[in-house]
C-alpha cells in the first residue's frame, strides 16, 4: 500500500492527501517532519515533505507526486484527457506553486510564525513575483467554477492549499487585498471546502497544529 509521509499542518502534504482521498486510494499516513538527517535525505533528498513511499521507492515533489498518483492509481481522473488541456492544468499548477506559494512562503515567518518583519528587499521581490503570479492566474484561470473550467482538477487542490495562505501573507505583510485581484477565487475556495474530503483534510490540519508547533519549538 502507498504510504504518504509528512504532517497534516503542511499545505503541500494536504494537496497530496486530498488527491488520494478524492481518488479513493487506500494509503497509509506516516508522520514525518522535515529535516536534513541522512535517514531523511535518503527518502526525500531535499529533506522536505510530503513524499510518497511506493513498492519501488520514494517519490518527492508535490506536483510530481500528483502526476504519479494520477498515472498509477484507479479512481476518478483529475486531469483532462486532451494533451493541450492537460498542459493548461499543469500551467495553472506551476503558476500557483512557483509564483504564489513559493514567493509568499518567504514571508511565512512574519505572517504565521511570529518572526520579525520581512526585510524590505525580500518584500519587494515577493510582491513583484506574487503580482505577476496573480496576473497569470487572472489571465489563464477560468473559475467556472473550477480553476480550469467546469471539471475539478489537480490545479484546484494546489490552489486550495496555496491561495488562502498567499492571501494572508498579502494582507499581513503588504496590507494588500489579493482576493480582490482574482475574482472567483474566494467562491471557489468556499465551494471546495464543502467537499467531504476537504473537510477531512482541514479537520486533520487543525488537529495537527499543536504537534507541528511543538515539534518546531513554536508557541
Ligand atoms: N517543492 C516541494 C515543497 C514542499 C515543502 O516546502 N514542504 C515544506 C513543508 S509544508 C517543507 O518540507 N519545508 C522544509 C524545508 O523547506 O526544508 C514540493 O512541491 O513538495
């Protein structure tokens, strides 16, 4: 049986967990935190979570894991069959991951973990990248109601566990109303939150906050 390693306070972990639940894949949840030990790096060479354990070895990087799940597991598909349409979904995933999640993450310390203010030069870089990222989504995402159109795709799973955090960073660090620049985003998130699988993931994420904070020595 596939094993999903990571912890439920991780937004990336939750993208993969949601895919497994929505597809109806039986899997085992293995609690692992991030780290740079040899043991960890042998499984996840960047020391990050999530990573998947399969009969043939370990796979890391969320977008790659999502593709592997799609290609190797039964259950509903969350990619269009048509190669062009599929590439467009992957584009949406990349815009969200590279230009919202990764940029906003540089300010997570200030926004979520009580560290001091983000250095001005970092803020400038983050704001520029996030502005362009949100612009890319405004141009390419459909929100009818899903990111790629009328069918739910992996892009929605990535968006669901990115946009609220990016919006919080925008609000806290930049006093910037990110959702107002992406009409349809909040409605999509509210719609996704009604799904049983999302409710499960979110309840586990909430329950896992304390363990996460204790592990990383936060209050
Ligand atoms: N590019 C990775 C990012 C995953 C990631 O950053 N996970 C966080 C936890 S939410 C982590 O492992 N952080 C530890 C680190 O960056 O060293 C992916 O797509 O899976």
